[in-house]
């Protein structure tokens, strides 16, 4: 699946493990929240980067004690009408101070990319690459914002002061 990060298409360097897959040493791997919960100590000690696949019905605040261990957290958008992962992104960035990669997966739509980025998501798994080619322009659809957000773009009130 094509991956957008830093305004371009990149190759996914992460290996996404199933709950029954063996965990290779040294590889960058993602695991489910269920697997993290049951194998936390072993995964914490392993060599290599660890990512977490967070379901959109999980409480992001529950990750507070482990947040520094993750290099990647994927957020699930199972349907475009389900926006719980937006809230998870804001909690992870603003409240927990997560600085690793936040990746949107699932039903990621072009019209939502800018808003996902504003919430702190910085990587996006998108569908068919041919349809995704014009998606990079989505980040420039709007230039002015009324609310502060995680992407550090100045909002209108801040621009008026300066």
C-alpha cells in the first residue's frame, strides 16, 4: 500500500506482525495492542524499533507509561465517518508528547489528509497509487486556520498579533 510521509511517497520500512508471528530481532516491527499488552516486557527488551497498531476504540492515555518505547503508532480509520483516531492523535501529541511517527491507516481519504496532519498525523497509508498521485496537493488546500493545532502552522489570531 502506498505510504505518504514528509510530502512524498516512501517505501514502508516497517514489518507488521500478526499476533502469532515470531518477533525477529533488529527489524522495525509493529504489533497489535493485544500483543503489546501480553508481551510488553519481552518487546520492551528486544533490539530494534517497535511500533504499535492502536485500534480506534482504545484509550490513548493508557499508553502514558510506554509512550517513549514506540517509534511508530498507527491509528485506524475503519470508515471515513469514524473520527475517533483524530482525538487519539491529539492526545498522543499534545498530552503525551509523542514525537514518533503517527500513521493513518484504513479508510484514509484525500479530503481528510490536511485535517489529519493538523491533528498530528504525519504519515498516511493511501489506496491505489494512481488515485493517490494528486493527494500531495491536499496539504495545501487551505492556507488559513482559525484554530491552533499540532502542525505548528500559524492560526489567524496569532497572525493578527504579529
